[in-house]
C-alpha cells in the first residue's frame, strides 16, 4: 500500500482509510464497512457480523 493511501495515528499504527477494519474478537476477520459506521461490524465476503466493543481500534 502506498504511503499516500494510508495514515499513521498517534500510536504509530497504520490506519486503513476507507474501511473500519476492526478485528472480530477471537478471529482474523475485519470489518469491511466504512469508518465510523453506527451499526454492527460486518465482514462483507463472509457475511459475518459482530457488535461494537468499547475502545476498539483498527490495530488491535
């Protein structure tokens, strides 16, 4: 991924712009919805969903 297509947050983690990318607990699936969405997380390819957790960050 090019430097212009990603950004760094204050913890020096790479943030994936354009995707929520929060990991499903206990799995490798990541949310493919837009960042800041207000519903449950969703992995679009497997149609798997899971609820929001407190304090979630992309690079967990």
